[in-house]
C-alpha cells in the first residue's frame, strides 16, 4: 500500500466509527428545521426540490400527476385491443398534467419517428468500445456521443434569451426520447447478438418498436415492454437518476449532458443496477443449492447475505415503507402470462420469506420489495437472458420522467442547485454550542 493510501485508511476508518457514534448520541438534536441525523442521512425527508411530474407516498407508492400505477394501467391510451398503457401517453401526462387521448399518443409517435435517426458517429463511438464494456457505460457514452446534436447547447452559444430556454430544451428532450431505444438496442445487439442489428419498424409504437429492435417480436413481450417502460418512468425528484438530471441540468448543461449523468447514477447497484443484481443473486443462490431453492433455503441464503455484509438486492427503499406497487403490477402481469415460470416462483417465494427476516434486523427501514425485485424474472421468461443489460431498459424508461421534469425546470426557470454543506468539525461545534445553551 502506498503511503498516501495507508495514511488515508488510518485517518478515515477510525473517523467513520467516531461519526457513527456521534450520530447515535446527537442525531436527534435539532439543526435549523432539521436534525443532526438529517445532515448525515443523504438529505432523506428534507423537502428541497420542486418536481411536478410525480409524487411518492411512503405507504401508497408513486402517483404520476395524481394517478397511481393501477389507474395508469387502466386510463392511459393503449393500442387497439391492447392491455397495457402506451408509455408515450405517460410522457404526455407528465409533461402537460392532462390525460392524453389515443390521437394525442399517435401524434407523439409521428413526431418522434421524424426525430428518430441516430447520427452515424454514435454507432461508431459505441463500436470503438471493448465488448465487455458494461451496457450502462455504453449507454451513457452513446448519449454523450449524441450531444453533438444538442439544439440547446447551440442556442445558448448563439445567445438565446433565458425566457426561451424551454424551446431548444424541448427539441433535445424529444430527439433524445426518439433515439434512445435505437441506441439501447444497438448496444444489446452489438454486445450479445454478433453485431447483427435490426432496423426500426416505423408502424410500431415506441415500446413495441424497441422490443422489435432488441429482437423480441412476441406480442406478449410488446405488452411487457409497454408496462415496463411505463412503470419505471419516474419516482419523484429526489431519487438519484431524477435528482442528477435536475442537478446537472440546473447548471444549464444541456439535456444530453444531464441525462447521461443521470444514467451514471442509475448504474449504481443501490439504484437501477439492482435489477441485474437481483437476478445474479438468485442465480448464485440456485447454483450453490443445485436446484430451485425451497423457502427454508431462501431464508438461509438471506441470512448468509446479511452476515457477509451485503444487501439483499430488490428489497428496501429510501422512502417507500410498503411493497412497491410497481412490484405488484409486475406480479399481476406474471400471474396472467407465466404463473408456472420457475424463476418467477422463486421471486414470489423470496417475497414471502424476506420481509420478516429483513425486519428482524431492526435497522432496515423498509423490508418490502421494490421495483427491481421482479423485473428481471419477466424479461428472462421471454429469453432476454443477458441481465447486465437490464438497467439500460430501466434507463430508457426513466428518460420519460426525468426529461419531462427537465422541461419544467427550464420553463419555470429553476435556479442552479447549491445546497449548503458543513464539515464534521462545524457540526461538532454547533452541537456543543446547542448543548451549552440548553
Ligand atoms: N439488504 C440488506 N441491508 C439493507 C437493505 C437490504 N435490502 N436495505 C437497507 N439495508 C441496510 C442499509 O444498508 C443500512 O445499513 P447500515 O446502517 O449498516 O449502513 C440500514 O439497512 C438502514 O438502511 P435504510 O435506511 O433502510 O435504507 P437506505 O435508505 O439507506 O437505502 C436502499 C435504501 C434502497 C439503498 C437500500 O434499501 C438497499 O440497499 N436495497 C438493496 C438495493 C436495491 O434494491 N436498490 C434498488 C432501489 C430501487 C431503485 O432505486 O431502483
């Protein structure tokens, strides 16, 4: 170990223990409108953002412009005879706070089709990456490569008046949404399918065309994609991907820069990457046991995971305190189309076994499954086995919500984001002063 690294470890590790103890002893001391603990705990519970597109209730789950997930599945326009909502309609709802008609959705589809051509240099950029580059890294780089097309960046360079920012932002947002499925599908096919690409099918809706370009043309898979791209679209403003888009966008970085940054956050295992981690965790459990695990074996494996100092992926949430309605929507889909699927049944058994064990630790605030606990099993059912790719699907969906929000950031002229931070020394002194004055 080099001297610098050694010295860092000597300083940081004891300080981490000291700060944990400090928080235990002083966490509930008020600090302005908040407490000492709030400062340390990733700003959870601190209201510090305006986000119009969706609102999360700890017990009820997400509402998009006031609509719950079951309501969206019922009320958003569908293809004729379809059963799942069209995600383009959700974008319309999030942007305008108005439920679209089917014609409104057709209008978006027609507009996005005209914008959908991905510049050739984007594919060249992706082709230059080693094939073992994680698909989320490729996705982020692909988005960055498209930034050459930013209408906002050009307009800013040319001296646009700030009251007009929303207009080139709209152009970038819609161009991005129109192009992301093809970029994502290109990454999938180059990484896993011998670089054999599938041309878009312009008569299909956004989600079905994406499924088609990935190489999955089953009608049921189209339905799954429509559902998947709807339920992953937004989760109010404070989650890492939404907050990052807002934060980076607040510096007037254009939508490509802001969204690519957001995808780097989604690629973290405590956020969107959890969907691949769930499948990896289940496969490792199954491999270790040698067959589909019983409920007792699942319980043992959860205990082992916790003892090893790891998280049980797909469980827990920073805000939610009940089973995620996005998990339940996927469970309902699975009950309809694949009730006997082995992996799906393992997911359901984990749902029975995990919550009491996680609750029993006494520290995990939400022992219930989140959206990522179920999504992988549905994709695997249709043969989409390459689970390192799953977070890219999440990313394509998340674009709908965070980019609709970015439109509002620019339209409302929300200012650059700059929360105040303090040092531990500052905090200690402030706590001492409070105690002295008590
Ligand atoms: N397994 C094991 N331990 C967990 C846990 C889980 N599923 N969920 C929380 N904990 C632990 C935390 O690591 C923390 O431990 P320490 O005190 O030792 O640091 C403690 O319980 C308290 O955490 P919390 O307040 O309940 O949860 P946080 O708000 O800090 O974190 C989340 C929320 C989602 C990061 C966490 O629950 C987690 O790591 N879950 C597993 C990963 C996952 O599924 N992420 C996807 C979330 C949905 C999404 O964004 O896509």
